[in-house]
C-alpha cells in the first residue's frame, strides 16, 4: 500500500467523537446519528452528551444533524509514569 493510500485509509477510519446535543431532541439525534454511521458507545441524556465512533469522513454529515450542537474528536492524553524524569 502506498503512503498516500495509507494516509487515506487512516483519515477515513473510525475515530472517537463526543457530541453535544439538544437534550430535548436526544432520542431523535441518537437515531439520526446511528443512521449515518455512528457506533454509539455512551449516552448521557441528562447532560446532552453522546459518545461513539464514526469514519472521519462522515464527521461533517454528523455535524449537520439537526440537534447536534458540537462534535469533538476524542483526545487521548498519555502521562509519563510518576517516577519518570521531568522533560
């Protein structure tokens, strides 16, 4: 596989996302998000928050769902072990 093809595959692979949604339309937003390809991994209806994974190239479609207020990519933070020297 060429470097460009690998980059394309990485960009369209599943990424973790966290959505802020209108709590009054929570059920409708969850259903619409699933229809466009979101695999739901967590629902926090009272907070108006939804998490899941979706192909990166589908994020603009997800952002356009009526009732979705924001879509953020999950961020993974790795901390060094407590005994590691300060860098």
